[in-house]
C-alpha cells in the first residue's frame, strides 16, 4: 500500500472518530444557526497536540492525532511494508 494513501485513510478515519466521540470539532453550527463545515478547525485540531500538553494525557491519546499518526506509521513499517 502506498504510504500517502495510508496516511490519508488514517487521517479520515481519525477525523470521523473525533467528530463522533468529541463532537462539534469541524461540523458545527455557525452564527446563522445552520450547520456548516469548518475546514480550518480541522487543521487546528490536528496540530493542537503540538501546543496543548493536555492531549498527551493517557486518557486522551485516542484523540491525539500526532500520537495516532506515529503509532500508525510504526504499524505500517513493521507489518505492512
């Protein structure tokens, strides 16, 4: 499997899981009261573990993109390549 496709799939699955478990991360109501997609929120949330130490708590590692990405890449290189 191509590494870029693998990272893309991991990222999409992660975003779906975060939206389900945390909620209102990137699909939420705007100032008009309508639901809309907030693409910059996605980017900021993916990079938030680099700024916020709270996301490195053991209980929150499932919603830490950096941790999930590193774990997935280790799995890729050990098992899939």
